[in-house]
C-alpha cells in the first residue's frame, strides 16, 4: 500500500512563544492558549472525581492502622513495573508492610488470575492492590475474596461488560467515572491513589502525630513519566504535566538510580534526556525482563538504592534486551517472508493473523507491531501458550479499534475466544490452537464491519518543510527542550527533498547520508535506521525524506536529521 505524506495545516498560528517554529508546531497540535503549555503541578486534575477513590483510601487507612500486610500485583511490562515500584516505595516510606508479585507470563498469564491468587495466598496478604491490571480479573478477584483477602483494583484498561467484585476499583475508564483525563497509564492511576491517601493522612494530622515529614510524592514522578511514555498512552495536558516533571528529575539526576543506569546502558545522557528516550531506550530494556524472563528484575532495578546495585541489574536487563532483539529479528524475518509471499492488495484481506508453534510468546507483540507498520493492517501474531492454547498479541491502525473488533468476534462467536483485553491500538487474547483458522476468518469479518465504508490509508503527517534558517543546531536544541511529546501530542516531524552527496550503510541496516538543501550554505548530515539495505545499493541523486532535527554530539555537537521515511526522487 503506497504511503501518503500529508502536511498539517493549522487554521491559525498564534504567537504563544518567541519561536515561529514552535508556534507552528503547537498550532498543528491544536494548542490555542498558553495555558495548554503551562505544566505546573498545581494544574493537575484533582483526584476527587475518581470513582471509588474514597473507598480506596479507606482500605489503605485500615491497612496502615492495623499493620496489615499489602501485596502489590503488577503487570509484566514497563507500566506495570513502574507502578509496582512506585506503590512499594511510597507505602514503605509510610511504614507499611508491603511486598509485590508479578505473574510470570509463561506460567500464569496476564493479571490477577485464580492461579496467581494461590501463589499470593502463600504470602499471607490482608490486602491485594492490583496495578496496571485487574479490571478484567473477574475470577481472580473472586478467588482472592473467597480466601478472605481484600482487593483494591487500580487499572486504566477498558472495562468489559462485567466488573470484578473488588472492595474498590479505581480506573478512570470504568463506567460512571467522571475523572476528566481518561488517558492515565497504570502508573498514573496508582500515583493518584497515593496522592489521595497522602492528602487524607495530612488532613488527619497523621504525619505530625507520628513525627514524620510530609511525604513528597513529586520526587517519584520519574517513575510516573517512564511508565506513562513507555505505555504509549496519549499525552494530554495532564499526562504532559506528569512527564514534564519526571523529565526534570531525571535531567537533574534526582531520579531512581536504576533509570540513570538503564539510560547509560542505552548510551543516553540523563542530563539531555527527551521523552522519546524513555520510550525507545529505557522502556524496551525494562520490558525485556517481562518478555524473556521475570519482570521482578526490572522492578528490582527501579527499587535499587545504590548506583552499583542498579548498574548490575541494568546490565542484566541490557543483556536480556539484546537477546530479545535477536529473537525478535528471527521471528520478524520469518513473518515478513510470509507477508511478502501473500502479495495481498487493498481489495484483499483487511487484517493479518500469523501463527508459528516455535515463536516466542514474549515477543509476539513486537512482531505484530512491525507487521502492522509494513502492511498497514491490524495484525495479530500468535505463539504457543501450552499444548492446547495459543496466545496472540495484536497491534492496530488508527481506523480500527482492535479491542472493539475482538469484542465483536466474541459476540458473534461466543466460544471462540478464551479471553481478551486491550485498547484501541493494542490487545491480547487466548484461543484454542485448533481454532486458529476459524478465528482468522472471524477477525477479518469483524475488521471489515468496524471499518464500514472507511478505507485503510497509511499516512505520515508532518509539520511541513523547514526554512533554510531552521536547519541549525540552535533550532534542534530548541526542539529538544520543548515538549514533552509523545502519543497524541506527536514529536515534530518535517518533510522535504534533498540532493544526496554521499550515502553508505553503517552497522547492519542503517543508512548514513550527507545531503544538500538548496539555500543552505553547508551540507547536512542525516541517518535512517532499520532500512532495507538492498534497496539502497544503487546510486541515488535525490530523496524525499520525513525527518526530525537532532543533535549528534559524538565528536562535537552538530545538526543531524533523523529520517523516519525516505524515498528516491
């Protein structure tokens, strides 16, 4: 499917800053006032409108008063790891008895399952707090309650038709919740619960009575920023405030040692970090633990109090990430080979489902993402869960809400899907192995229904061309210091045509270029990552590129264009 480059065209560019470039970028993202760019903590939405927040605080208060044991049950991704670490650190600082448990995806699957409750019972908790999961744990919550364990669910995933019978549920996306921002990550939800609990303790005079200093939750925003960016939730203003202050902590080296060491493993300077570094450098290394081993490694890295301990754990995570990249590449090569052999067109299938028995279930989501990018279709990749079931991870395109598509499959075929959950752009599910072909056909029909009269069109939106003066180190630095950018408040990207003065392959599949832009006095350095080398073996006189200005300070700071898409012209 041919890719279309579309330039954003804001109806009006307002003088919100001293920079014409930034004003254009903000206008293209719908910013109409300086208030939308003000990121004071006082402007965060209040926790009071979260449904069940008072009941959640009451549960925590009872646990504190009665010296009850608390068990945090997290998810095995970066959002779950940061949520677990945040809850343990804050509740421990309050003197509470708290431990954590994260299901191994290969043994227990996702969330608070009845099987995981059996493990939890051995730890004898009085209260289970789920973080970044729980809204779909109907059976697991029931099992915990039958065992006499109280349950507080904190989650951000979309709710199904039935809610778990927990003692309290805090989730901005549950029915009847009036919290204005529906885009909190799991770590954002538990942060808000802790905000509410601290406010209650302050109003009760508990800190004074106990001779304790009022806990400063702002110093934990590095964890909130990491989980929020890594989980790719939309960066509405509320999330931008959280991420902005988390980035400030990291740049000031006032963050968790584990975050610093993970950045250094990825050859990123914490002092110069951008939000994208959390998503592309730190997040994958944390996620590697949950994909290939045990997310406890990631949580322990975030909990580490010394640089030496954090560095040791970060090295293990870095090695796991390298292993993950190797597994992913092998699976991706196989999957892309299958995709190329299909030779389907716009008039053929509107979805893609692939399964191989030897594929690694911890990496199927990453491969689905690559296939989605290549085919521009909703993609689900499956791997064996056991002798009977296979687990799939799906990624979608903007035209298809993948969880809605799976809900439609489930409604039309009640016994086809064992369980499923997710968001608009990502979802997971389990089915019986023998039903793969049946599911593949049912998913295709559901995608066609959700699409309706719409068509699939891969579009890259850009902020247009840069002026000659804007090809400068100063403007690259200006962009690096703005933001934070991310999902829903996308990082600036530009497009233009360039004369190619020189090109060469570096590493295995990166293209290094020297470009000339008419009117620019000096050549411009550029690099495109993860290209297909065979397509760039022949001489090329000119290219059209989608890019972002960046700073290459390997030798000395210089402007470098990071190219996300290029084509010969």
